[in-house]
C-alpha cells in the first residue's frame, strides 16, 4: 500500500489547471496544500481544507510548481567546445559545422563515458527542477553510433529522439543524398526501436526542406513522431514543414515570417523556444510575444548541448525569456512546465492536479515570479519526482 503525504503551507501553488485555482492559465492557489499518494497527486486546494494523511511536509510559506519539462536537449555527447565558445565571444559567428567537432569526440568515447556524461547533466538538471526531459542522438552519425546513443538515452528517459539528420556525416560530406538514404534506411532501422521521436536540423549547412521532409516522413512511417529544428539561424521552410506534418514541436523559431507565425497559431505544433542558444551564440532573441499574441502554444527548453547552449538550467531560460523575449513571468513558467508537456504530447506531467504524476518543485521563494526576479540564484529547494523526494 502506498503512503499519503500532504505538502502544506504553500504560499503560491502553480497547478497549471485554471479550474483548480484563480482561473488564470497557471491556476494559482494561495495558501495551498497538495496531497500525494504514491507517485500521483490526488488532491490540491486550500491548506485549511487538506484531508488527513500519513505524512506531512511544511512548505514554510514558499512556492510550489510542477517539475520543469525540458522538451529539447542533446545530452549524448563527449568532449567540450570551450575554444569555439571563446572564439565566438571574440566575434566569430556560430555555424552548424561546429557539430562535427563533437561528432569526432563522441565517436571516440566508450558507452560508459557517454552514459556517465548523460547522468552527470541529468543530475545537474534535476537539482534545478527538471523532472521530465527529452534528449537526442545526433553526434554519432553512423548506424552504430546513433543506435548506441539512443539505447543509452532510453535507459534514462521515455522521451528519446532520433536525430541522425543533425548534419551530414563527415565521411559523406560530398554526397549528402547518400547520407539522407542512410538516415532514412539502415540507420532508421537500427534507431527506431529505441526512440519515440524523429528530428531533423532544417537549416543552411545542414538539411534543406526536401531532405527534411524525406527524413520526417520516413520516420513517421516507422512509428516515430516528428519534431523539427526549424528557423534557428535563418528564415527557411522548417516551421511550415513541421506544421504541415503535424510535428509535435518546431524548435528554435528564431527567424519567422508572418506566414510561419500564422501556421504555428493555426496548427497543433508547439513553438519551442530555446533562449540558451541565442544567449550562447550572441544571436537575436526569438520573439515570444509575437507568437503568444498570434495564439501559438509556446514551450521553453534548454537545448542543452556542448555547442550552442551549454546550460541545463530551465530557471535561467525562464529569466531570459522574461527579460528579453517579451514573456510575462506567468507565461514563461507555464511554457517551461505545461508548454514542455504539450511539446512532448504528455498530459501526466507539467501540472499539479489529481491524477498527474507527483513531480513537484519547492522554491526558496514565496512565488514562481522569483524565477525571473532573482536570476541566477539557486532557488530550487526540494524536488519530488513521481512522489519521491530526489533533491
Ligand atoms: O539545437 N541546431 C542544431 N543543433 C544544436 C546545436 C548543436 C551543436 O552546435 O553542437 C542546437 O542548437
Ligand atoms: Fe537543439
């Protein structure tokens, strides 16, 4: 039999369920309590009305919100690109080609090294409140190296993405068509059993619209659902292709035409913004305000990878989105929790409501707004994942 715990004396509870709280999208409840039974939330409401439970935890007048859902990361890699970052901060532009540096280091690493690296960054993310994460292959670019990355990832998360189409493998640089054949053929056969999603970097220097379409439709035929690296470094066909193929998410969305914004507003595809990438490549920010005002669903994620965004911190991304991308603190917190869940087509995470998985973050602050108000401060005081206190 599972035991029940009440977390009580919560100054501000973010439920992400408007019907449970003040009617706002965050469904805020003041002076709140949450009851957890085993791995699930079974009750939320005012502290004074909480039912009797086996255990009791006093939140001490601080804020509780759903664990962050980081729907975009690249954690299967080895090596480091400090020199490239340094050069960039001295004025050199970022390009898709830097990926090849990490490919060489990743191929040379053992399975144990790759897994140790993955678990290190997962632990780092968990300490900062991330309880659900997606991660991708894309630094192997051979049949064996892509499949092993996904196999290792699948031991740690259900949200695994096959990104064989990250860049053309260096040994096929002169024959991109042959590489697309490999990605949609033998490599897909080896990778599909370990993955839920298929992704492609649709960008100059990576894959064009026709190649991206070939990759995504081949993956879909094997039961993988598309998500797309779209419109990161330049305008292009990625976002519209994502919406047309009903991809779960179009990621980056940094360079958007009005037609791209309209497509995202009308389709089911979530616009996932990754401000760590603009921060670390010193690029112009994606315009979250424009997407929100048009009616698009927006998610916020880290894009954690050694090249363009080496941060595992969702709170950092929330602060950037509020300061520089036109989001309100409420919108940014929604996008980093419920928005991430939408980008992964999950309804069991990203909210604190009866039936949801008990993934909770306690902040050492009276409200979720402090995530943006106190940037860079380690506010995450405790984390529960599936009802177990892990931080
Ligand atoms: O999401 N855009 C493509 N992939 C990564 C960058 C990968 C790298 O530079 O190693 C991204 O930014
Ligand atoms: Fe990425």
